[in-house]
C-alpha cells in the first residue's frame, strides 16, 4: 500500500492580518501534482483542514475544488479526511454520503455506537483506521485497540494496517507551537503512545506542525507536519510524507516531499537580536523582488519608538516582502518584551494563555485548580461550536 500522509493545512489562516490565499492555492496545486506523479493508493489528511470551525464560503469552495482535483489526478485513490481540533466535526460529516461517489471518506465526529464506521477498507491494498479529534474525556477507554482488533478479525489477507489520529503524543517535538509544554500542545493533552493501541503498521498523526517520527521502537509513528508554516517559530522544512508498506507486519518505507512556499516566513536577523537601527538596515537591504513575510528581532534598552511599525512598513514599500511584527528583547533583562497582540493574533491565541497573561498583569497566579476549571468551561464551549 502506498500512502500520502499530510495534516494541518489550516486553510483560511491569516498571518498578522495578511491574507494567505496565494500560498494556500499554491499548496493545493502542489498536492494535486504530487498525487498525479506518485499515484498513491490512499491519501490521508489527519485533521485541521481549516484554521477555524467556521471557514468562509470561499475557503470551503477552495477545499471542495481541491478534493475534486485530487480525485481527477488519481481516480482510484481512496481519500480519507478526519477533523482536527480546529475543525467543525459536523461540517465534515454533513456531506459524507455524496463524497463517497469520489471515493472520499470524511470523518468529523467519533461514532461510539458504530465503531466500524471508522474502518475503511482499501480493496486489495489494506485498511485505514480513521479517528478524528476527540477530547480525551469523550474517548471511550480502549477505543483505538477495539478498532484495531476488529481490523485484525477481517484482515485474512495480511494487508497493511494504517491508523490515523489528530492528537498530542507524549515525547513529540513541539518546536514552533507557542505556550506548549511536554504534556499539553495546542490545548490537547498528551497521550502515551500505548494508549493508541497495537496492531497498526503505520500511525499517521496530525496536530504537531514539525514533521517527525515519534519513538516507538518500530519507526512507524509519524507526524507529517504542516505543509505551510503557521508561525515564524516554525523555522524548519515543511513537507508531506510518502509511505509504502508491502504487507502487514512489514516496516514502512517513508520519504518526504518538501512543499514550496511562494511567500516564506523570514526572521531578521536570522539568529539573535539586532539594534533597532541595524534591524531597519536589514529590512532596507532585503531584496526588492523576494516575496516574504518579515519578523524583526530587535533588542532595545527600553521600548521601541511609537512610530516603529510605521517605519518598518515604510521600508517595505516597493518591495515584494511584507512586514508583519517585532520580536522584542529588552537588553537589561534579557527577556522578551511583553507582546502586544493585534486583533488577528488575539483571535489565534490559546485562550488559557490569554487568561494567564491577564492574571500575571494583575499580579495573580493561575494555579492548577483555576486552570482546570477554565479548561473545562472552554472545552464545553468548543465542543458546542464543533457541532
């Protein structure tokens, strides 16, 4: 079985107020080309198709057209899409029936009453166990293993078994995710790998944006990573994973295909922090014909001038690059200056971090009990929004 594994497209994402349709259109064109050239049996998109649970009509149209083009590029390919924590599970479920005509399987919500709905047989090639994002309190104990056991009962031909999930696995490298810890990334609590069961040949994961293998002793657990960066801290290659498995029990062979971003995210200077005058010089000297989003790392004694943003934007006039933001470090403390959020950044921030910053500014601590209460309330609101 040959599998194209990808995740975390975040269609509709804006960067510091800048629309990214050009990049996302280029991404979708590359996806169709990769499918046409490599002819996989299965295409897996492991969650966070959209950046918000209420994408615009234009973004949804872009998505629908992309699926149709990938089907045209490889009509015999099985496409499996699961919802992530940014998606509306219900929106993914609405058109499940008509999508089947194009061999597309979309799974938005966990179906506890009909677990076989999560098992997709690819005739003559293998099985896909597809599990959309589900908060751990709503996930039945042993659900992953239940699905894998049901596949084992059917798999008389010893075909490859692939499982897909959108979650945080303990021990993953979460570089690039803001306010992440070893136990929580992007609001999702980390699961131990053994909680995802045994019996798969390859575990295709979504949610973490840094492409990587997670240690399993078998080299068969992988985050494909996001194909486009969502923040300036995602300063690593972005790609999709091509996976080949001969038969059940064989180790997967994985290669990566890097995605070209026509509008890369660039930090100046590339390492360390510069004075405001030197940072302006770097921006002034940036090539006029190179498209990019720019973040400036600036070290200051006190505060940046009030007109700093306007100056930086002025220096990009006539250039293909766009100034986005500052990352400020105060020289006397060696600590980054408290961040002033734009409306777009505020909307994209993890709510618990906003609460923590508010309490810190008020001289209060966010203890574990208060954080747990807030998270419970937030999860209830998010679960309602996903319906």
